[in-house]
């Protein structure tokens, strides 16, 4: 009896490392059928999964979330799905559970990496992901990770600092730019610009981009933590946290959210929900609702300058 061929839906553009390396090369190596989407659309993805009997799909976390929220999902046979892959942005902690409920035969995986690391550096898959839904996973077998302070001392377990990565997949340097290379790479260690920590088991937790972190009255606020608390509300489909300038505190926390069609929720409802999960000073003082998906680039990442424009915060 012939072996059933695996099939993957590739929705990330091939000019991005996720599409070209993580998806295209991975599918080629395993001999999987490849189905490309010209442009991401959750309903089209569902139809393609059924028509082509695909076994995996994914992208940034908002993509599988949109599939889960699609009103046509229950009308199509997606029982062939065996894997749902996330990367490129931190997923909401409850996403793995919701994927398992929608696709019972599947496992979820979340990964972390950069263009400079040829995509994947850590992976959190199957049972590890269900038990560590907020983690980016364990380092790949050929990869080393350490957490460094601003003065380039290694941080102890559980302490937040900049994520440094070393391995054969790390770039040797930036093309014709030795200054940028010297700034970004030290003895083969790439300074990622991302903030995170390692737990006792060696799982990596990414808390924010260094440039996106908010500073309120001298206190660090990591946008991902606030966004995760917003995502935990059943009415929230998408969320982005940005800084609101404040003359005394420097910044206050603001957020833009997309609400599930048909649901009604007030700003205070969301603030109370967030306040029950994180410290009071991290709760957004302003939460705007947006009727459409939040602005994202071709790779699916939220464009926070555009979020600020929508909220009237752009300079």
C-alpha cells in the first residue's frame, strides 16, 4: 500500500527566512507536497486544506488564530491536519489548546529564530508546547543560547537579559558592513536584540524586543506580557501594545485590539481582565478597538508604527 504523501500550506513569502528556509526547505527535504498561497486569507486556507488534503499549515500566530475564528471552519473537512506551526511572533498561551480542540489529530509547535540565524534556533513542540505554552522551546541540537546583561555579563537562570545565539546557522556577518557585524557579533555570538530568559529546564522565554520595551516611571514593561493578558480575553482576536507619551512617567501603556465579530466588550472590561493577571502599573490606561485585522507586514508581524498612527500617537 503506498505511503500517504505529506502536504504543507506555505503562506509566508519566500523572500522571508520563514518561507524560504523553515517552510520551503523543510518541505523539500521531507518530500512533502507544497501548496503556495499568493496572499494569506484564512477562508482560502481552509478550502485549500480540504481540497489538497494538507497535513500542516501555520505562520505567525495570528494566522492559525484567524483559521480558528473563521465561520466556515466547521463546514470543511480539515481532519488531515497533523501539525500547526507558529513562529515570528509570540503566540497567545491558550493557542495550543485551541488548536488541539479544533484539530484533534494535530500537534502544535512554536519556534524562535531570526534571519541572521537561518530561521530556527529553538523549538517547542507536541507535549512540550502543551506544558510550556508561553515558551519558545529548547535550543536546537547545534545551537547554544545564553542571556546577557547590558554590560555583557551572563545572567543567571530566570533573569531577563538580551538573547545571544551561537551555532553553525548564524551568519558570518553583514554584507559589506563590517561595522554592523562587529556590533552584532562577538566571538561568534549573535546579539539578537530580543529580551528573554532561560528557566531551570533550559526552555527559552522571549519577553520582548529591546526596542519595543516600555519604560514607565523607571519600571520595565514588556509588551508581550500585556498582549498575552489581552489575548486571554475570549473576545480579543488580535492585540498590540504601544507606549503613550507621559510628561512625568515617560510612557504609559496603550493598546489596540480587534474584537471578535458579534462580541461587545468595553475598555473597562478589558482593563479589569488584564488587572486580574498582571501588576496594576502594566494595565493599559487606554485600549482602542479596531474593526479590522491589525496592520501587519508581508511576514505577518504587527507594524507598531502603524498602530500608533491608528491611535493618533505617531509623531
